């Protein structure tokens, strides 16, 4: 680990990081699927014109952006058009009645209709409710579902933390909380296995592995629990099946068309995020609510400004607005950001044509990346990359992986990320707010997590490999404007820094969680020749201490004795750097240039 840190420090911290040259013999040289790739040869022009933030003043690529599952990039024409509009009009609070407010109200409703069309439906079948983000949309769906005490809340193992978080709402309502695999849903929603009113929540695309799941759960519910036409709209008539369906489409919608109108029976709720599709604006999500489900929603508990048309100050009486959108959009919506979605939609259509073309392009990039990365090997034949998922043809443009050294040991993803930052590569590491997928792909059991937490480990800290097992992964994800050049740069980065690499052992991480017998076995020589074990001597070549956590190390002069204290090497990590009014130390993971600070 110390050795790699020294290498990291030798890399220029400039945003114009060293680029990786891809030769014809590099394993990443693959044939591109031209039919689906780059929008008929327009991609390079689109990137330079609409995404100048990727390039330096000399039009050289300075940032390899591979974090589109976190947020995609916004188009320059979108931002310019929004800025021009903000400078020539006065968007105002839509709850007022002067011209600026009327303009804002009209824009919001126009955007609402355009988004419904973008998602392949109309206001006849779905209501689109603006929220702060996809998480807020998911929470609202949970609060509106009339789960009963004998009902069940089922969420699948690929669910984002925001979906898992609904179990608190379900538990308060007395419903059974049941985490399941997606393949188990078909049996769970059978009439003979159904009690009370429940909720099924799942993503159509896993944000960890990219695995995709069918949209047909709501269709199956409708076919197994037929509702008579004269019961629709009548609560007494039992006009809704006992299972409600929530689909988290935030990851899926960023690179694929929704086409809700093509479904025989759409989900009751669909949650989406705007910045994951358009790059901007942030702070805007949406919950699509099926119109036929509205009469059976659970009554709201909280209400904010604009959601009621009459209420009493001193009595528990209020009347909500009739329109579902106005009833559910508490307070003043993010009207400036919502209005800017006009320009986002225009730029997206102008650049990429349709989400169908985006899906084709990102699928082509994904296959190219899988082929490139799976072909990276050490000289001894061992694979460099361990890729999670992509076991079937239906996967989104997300690739989760970890690296292994020449001996087959996992390389810490934090180390990879720090080097990537210095090389101008933007990606994500960790568990990606997806506990079920992390359990599946990383073999992280609940007892493991509880034990790690008891030892002080936390999500987002610098502990990436514990007892030889990674507790997170590297995620690269692709968007509408990703190019094969981005993939090539990433592959060349891996070759440059990790080809034939050997991990240094960090016994401090291991010893804190292994038993005494396990630790003793680690300290023994593993050579099969016992005569060699007795005579084997270990020589310490160099001692490096890091007095300031996350900063440059200091090499102890050779032949200088150095004290080992109960907490480790003397002076090692004795100090931290903290921001004023903050209780958390600054970390090199977030501020890579801390590596340049010398004690």
C-alpha cells in the first residue's frame, strides 16, 4: 500500500492528467458495433459542442467521465438556453397571480405534459407529481399505499437503499416486511399466498450491477386479481387489487425508454430522477401515479402550502385540492428548475434523437467495455478484473468490478479510485447504496456488516478490503454521450497501474477482525517445505509513517530504531486535518491533493 501511494504522488495532480495511449496490441482494441454506436457518426461532434466540460483549452480530453449512474452530463445548449431565459423573463412563485407567476404555472404544466410523453404515456393514464428527487418520490409512494396490518411489503434484493427504507413505513402500518429475490415475486403474488393489502417495490435496473428486471409484475397482479369495471373508482367496491406495485425506474430511465403506454397494466407508481436523464437540473424528481389507482390512495397525513383549497386554523378540518398533482406537491415546487426541463428535453432530442437510440448506443458501449475489461490479464494468465453481474443479455450500461493482483488477491478499490482521480477518470466506488446487491455479489452477510460496524468501519471510509474480502466495488457507468475512447482510456489506466501488480499486506486491517488462531496461521510460513519455514527470515526494507492522516508519508532513515506503540508505529496518524466547524477529518479519498502535503 505504501509503495502504491508513492507512485500516486508521482502523478501530476493537474486536471490535465497524463493520458493513456492505446496501441493496436492493447487488449482493449476491439471492433466497435458501428450500427448502434455513436448516432450515425455524430458522437464526436456532439461531445465537443455540447459537453465542453470534458475538454481542456486545447480540445484534449481532460476528464474520462464514467459515473453516469450517479449523474449524467448536462448539455451546453440546455444551460445556455436556460440562462438566456432567466435573463429575459421573470419566473415567479406559481402561487401568485401576476404575469411572472402565470408564466411559471403555464411552463410547469407544459413540462408535465412533455415529460409524460417522454415516458410514453399521457395524462389520461398517469399523473406526474414533481418531487425533490427519486428518493422523495419513492417515499411518497410508500406513504400513499394503503398497506394493511395483515399485508406484506416486499422489496427485492436489487433495491436501492431508498426502496429498502420504506420498510420503516410498512412496519409502522403493521405490515409484514419481507425482502425477496425478484424471481420469488411470481409465487408471492399468487392469490392463495396473498393476505391483506401489500406493496411490491423493485427496480427495473440494479444500480450496482446493471441487471434489469421485467415491467410485467403489475400485469400479473391485474390478471390474477381481476377488478370489475363498475368497481373502479368505488372504495366500497374493492376496485384495486390487494397488491400495489412501485417501480424504481431512476437507473433504467437514464438510458432507456419507459413506454408506459405499451404496458397492459402499468405499475401504480413509477419513480424517476431528472438529472440522471438530462444531467440538470438537480433537485427535481417525479412520481408517476396511475390514474385508476388514485381513488384508493391512503389519505395524506402532512399537507403543505398549495395542497389545500380551504382549512381551519383551530379545528382539524381541511379540504385538499381535487387535482392529484396539486394535492401531492407540498409547498412551492422547484419552479425554475422545472421550467428549465423544456430546454433539457429540446437538447436531448436534438443531440440523441430518442431514448431508443440512446439505449442502442449505451448497450453497444457496455458490450465493448465488457469485452475490453474481460480481456485484461496478468502475464501469468490470471484475470485482472472480476466483473459482477452481466450474466444475461438484459443488462443496463453499468459495470461493477474489482481488481485482483498477480496472485489473485483483491486490490483495494480506494487505492484504484485515488489513482483514477489523479489520472482524470471519474468513477464511483463503494456499495452504491444497494445493500442487497452488495450481499449477493460481494458475499457480504449481515453478520459481517454488524461485525464491521462494531469495529468502527463505516460506509465511505478508507477500509476497502477486510480479511482479504472487498467490502465494495468499482463502478463504471455509461451515458448517452459516452464514447469508446472513454473505455479505452480506463482500460489503459488499469494496464498502466495494475498489470502484474502485487498487493502489499496490511495486517492491521486483518488482525482486527480475525480470531487468534486465524491470525497465527497467517503469521506462519505457507511454504510446503517445512525445512525452509524454520530458516526463513523476514527483512523490513523500509518503514514509512504518516503523521498526518491522508497526507504524504515520512520515511524513517535506514538503521534508525523506531518504536512500536500499542496503537502502531510511533507518530503514525497522530494528526488529522479538519475544516472549521466540522467534526469529521478530511480524507484523501475526497481531497486527493492531500497526498501532496508533506509532514
